[in-house]
């Protein structure tokens, strides 16, 4: 059968374009004794059929891209079933041919050999599969599926051996697939998607993007593909490009939840246009689409409500996310958490931490720490840098960081050597890869929006150094203030908020400790934040 005909057998409605209907139409035109009513009716039916055909084609295209999501293995297995099972099933299979097929005519002729190699891959005998597929590539250099099988085998082998070098070979082989003559479109799709995914995994995001863009030329209406390109843009910090592509997707498909969430996220965090971001984030989340209801989107939807003065709406969002297990609770909204449960309370007494000795040492040396801090602050020699996370509603809040992510900033420590020497003796703080050690100065008239830190893996100590009247910090439901020479300990993964209604600056020293429940192994392996 010629390819166009096959496609037309997909659905009866398609008959509008099929050879069977066209003659009929001609015949009816020729019929001279036909009444006007009948004529209108025929035109009507023809138009109807054409419209139906359009929708079928569109839905086929969609189906096409849905099928891409299937593991590659499955498709080959299907192909195998088709070739082995009697006609009834084969006929049904043909319905999705050739749009979704990854097997060209040549590969059909060597399907038995391909499936044999594939069976090794399916059974997890990767080295044997690779050998078989390499043999096939040599024997049939023009076989797209042989090359694809080789690419997949290398892909799996690289995972097994954790070898970037083999992964590179796999990426290269995926690239070869698409250059082979008569490579089925669907196979190109699978090979390029995987190639882009692996490139991104290796951190070669620019190359991943260009692969995906090439693919988009072949499937210009593939919204999933456009969404993925947006993700890669975001990963490489090209937020404007991401915004553009998500805008396009939302224009093409106003109900696309994935694109809406991501667009809302960009509009909220980059442009601070809260009112515009809220419906996008809300509808994106509500779509329930995979990837559209990520914790970050709840986080920023709630925060957007807070910023426009609707805290009740914010907490509704947080409650909803907590119910879904996205946040640990409406008040504890950190997203980079330990994979084991940790004691969770907003306020900690020094005795509860297991770090009592260290805490007493910091308190005992508070004047040394204060004086060094004041020197850095007074010099105004570029020491204190503005807070960068857009957490202030108003006012001035600056920090001077000595350690972050478990690393000492030696240049900063040269300005506060005695303080750093004290900290160096406190390993549970100095080595805390998910925290910082820093001075924090806040000027009168500052209000810090309710917010949460990124992780539950740390406890945050505040040592009061210069504390005027009318300053306060709320963590969870409890509001307290600082005292000079005294430490308070909070879990900043809980909702907290700060006010400075006083008239002179406030200075504290912040020391993050590993959460005491974390094992040495966790402390050693957790990714820095
Ligand atoms: C600071 O002022 C704000 C606004 O007037 C008020 O809501 C808050 O409770 C005050 N906090 C303190 C600690 O004075």
C-alpha cells in the first residue's frame, strides 16, 4: 500500500480525503436531475467531512507526540507483536502506521534480527545487546533501528558504569540515527529527545537546546517539546527566552498547565508582577499536569498573595500543598529537605540542639564578634552587601558573609579574624554545607515579608549584637526579640517575618548548624545550598 492511503484508513471520518469519497463527489456533481436541496446537503456533508478530517489529523498529531513519551522499548515490542501475530492484530496496528512507526521498510525486512538484539536489551544484558547492535550496524549501515539500538545500549551501559565517556558515544550514536536515509519521523523524535536529555544531564544545555530546536522544526506544533525547551532555557538562566516560548505555548493552547505554571513563575520571580502571575500559577497548578504542580509554584503562588496583601489566600495555598505532601506543613515550606524525618519545631532551646557548648562559646565571645562586625560595618569598605533575595517590603537589610555552603570566605575572614577563629572551632557550623555564617544588619523601618528558608537541614542561631527597641521576629506562631549577648535558635524552614520599628540599626550574628538529627553520612553527602 502507498503510504498516503494507509494513513487514510486510520478512521472512517478520514474518508473525506480518501480515494473512495472523491469519485462519489464527482458523480454527484455530474448528476443533472439533482434537487437544489440535495445539492446543498451534499456540500454540507462534504464540508463536515473535511472538518472532521482536520480534527482527526490534529488529534493524530497529538497522539503522535503522546506516543513519544512511551519508553522506546515498548514501541519495538509492539512492532514485534505486529510482525508475529496473525492478521487481525496486524491490521489494527497498521492504523497507527506510519505516523507513529519507528520502523522503516528496510528495518521491517530485518526485524527478526533487530528484535533478537532488542531482547538482550530488554533482559538487561546490555553488553550482549551492544555487541549485537554493533554487529547489525556494521552489517546494515543504513538501518536506523540498528543505530538506535546501539545508542540505547551505550546509553544504558553508561548508566551502569557511570561513565561520561560512554554517554558521549551514546549521544553521538543518537545523532547518527537521525542522519540515516529514510529514518522514520517518529524515530527521529525519540532519538533527539533522548539525545537532548542526555546532553542536558551532562550540563551541555546549549547543545541540548539546539537539538530540541532542530526537533521542533520537524514537529512545530509539539507543545511538550516547546515546554521542554523552556525548561532548558530556565536551567541555563535564559529566562527571557523561556518566557517567550511559554508565552507562545499559552497562546497556542490556553489550557496548557505546564506552560502556565512556568510562565507564572517567571512573571512572579523576575518581573514581580504578582497580580499577573497569580492566575497563571493557580491555573497551572490546578491543571494537575505533570510538572505543573511543583512545590516552587505553590511557594510562589502563596508568596504572590502575601505580597498583594492577601495572607489568608496565601495560607490556603500552603494548606493545600501541605495536604498533598508538597510542604511538610503550611508553615514549614522548605523544598530541599532531608530524606529522613527530622525533628521540626520553629523555636529551639539551646539545650535541645546538642550544641550547647558551641552556643555558650558564641555567647561568651559576643563582644569580640560584635566589635569585629562593627568595624566592618563602620568602614563601609564594601563589606556589607545588600540582601539580594527581594525579601524586604521596605527598609535596609545587609549581610556580611564569612562562611557559606561549608566554605570559609578567607578574604572576609581577614577582616574578622577572631570571629572566624571561634567559628573554626565549631565544626557543626563551619562545615554546614546547607547554611551560612554571617553578620546581618537591619536599618530602622524594615519589614521582611513572611518567608521560609530553602531547607530543613539546618538550625539557625541568631546572636544579638546591637539590639535597639521595637524589633521583633516571628517564627511560626511565636514572636520574640533579640537580646545583646544572647542566642536564639530557630528553624528557618518555618514561616518567619521580621520587623524593625526602632530608630537605630540592629546587628546580629547568624550561625547555621547542621540539624542535629542528621547523620554524619547525610552531612557528608547532602548537596550544598
Ligand atoms: C512594627 O510595626 C508594624 C506596623 O505598624 C506592626 O504591625 C508590628 O507589630 C510592629 N512590630 C514591632 C515589633 O514593633
